[in-house]
C-alpha cells in the first residue's frame, strides 16, 4: 500500500510503577533520517528504539521522543559511606577526649554529617525497561503507519486521475501524429507549385522529401514508451512496499519521452498537448516527493 511520509503517532504504556510515552513525527525526506531523544537514565535503550523504527519506516525525516517515569518503591537505594562515617566518628571522639566534651556520639548524629548517607536510583533492568517501552513504541509506530497509509491512499487516487488524463492526451497525440505528415506533404506541394508557378511537380522528389520529414518527426517509439510508463505507474501504485524512489525514476523517464515528442513534433496541436502533459507530470513529480 502506498504511504506518504507525513505522519504522527503516540503510544503510552504503564506497568509496575513505570510509565512510557512515545511520540513520533515524520515528514518527507530523500532518505531515512532518524532522530531519537530518550531520557538520560535509559539512554542505553536508544539503539533498540532506532533499529525498531528503521525496520518499520524506511524513508522520511523521523523524530522519536521518549518520555519515561519510574515510581517504583525499590527504584531508589540508600548507600552508606562506611569509611567516611568512621572518619567522622574518630574525629568526634578526638574532640571529646581532648576537650573534655560530653559523650553524645549517636547514630542520628553521625548520619547527619554530609555524604555519610546517599540516595541513588537503583540500576535499571535493560530487558524489563525495553519490554514496556516497546509496547508504547509499537503503538506509536502503528499510528504513524496508519496515518501515512491514509494520506497515501489519497495520493494514489490523485496519481491515477492524473495518469488517466495524461493517457488521454497521449491518445490525442497518437491520433494527430499521422496527420502531421499529410499536412506537411500538402503544404510542401502547394509551396513548390507557387515557386514553380506550374501545376506539375516531380512526384518522386516530393515523396522523398515527405519521407525524410516523416522519419525525422516520427514519434511512434516515444508514444509506445510513454504508454508503457503509464501502465507501469499503475502497477507500481499497487505494490505492497516502499515505492517513492521507483515513482521518481519513472516520472523522469516519462518527462524525457514527452520532451522528445515536443522537440520532434512540428505541429501546434501536438505541442499544446505536450505542454499540458508536462504540466501534469510536474504535478505528479512534486507529490511523489512525499511518497515513502
């Protein structure tokens, strides 16, 4: 199914005091440009997030924002600096013994000294964190894909409409092409008669000139190729894979063929249709820039 490169998705999951929120924003880009922002305490998970996103979104500028909160009871630890505590105790005893102070050394006293007790976050379990985060991430990716597919379906309908219009113009050119040679022969014959001021002309010479003209302005091959390209366009639009680059290449080929037809055709009607086709091809090309 055709996808655009514009989308937004949000996923949320909460379990065991942990809460995960993932937001993904995507816009068009020539390649896959993935930016991931995660909180410092779970920075170890960034590569897994990036790999998961790249497997599901193959093209576009993709911004991934991860928010993580942990309110687990065992998420914090109290650490004791025993060496520092012993130093404080020895110092207090020295003051007591040398200055005749009252002996009031207690646990509460020592625990209040700086850095004796420290509160730190417990080390996070990587696999446990990833298990919860991936649920939120998958939900966000699913939302992005759905939005990109919905917009892609609209693009597909427009592509098919434009392709049908281009095809009708190509058919008009196909019908008109044989008449160009006939008109040229008639104009050439009239001109020769005016120059010679007589009714009889060399038919073999005239036929040769017409044959040369017909060969020079023949657009049969170009018409066959551009019709084939239109059919390929329809086939590509039905592919279940990223098709943006294929469409971009195909449109370049269509544009090349129609330019050749325009340069060969010595006819006002064909030229008019060529201009109209080029306009439609350019519209398609602009829209393809947002196709994954």
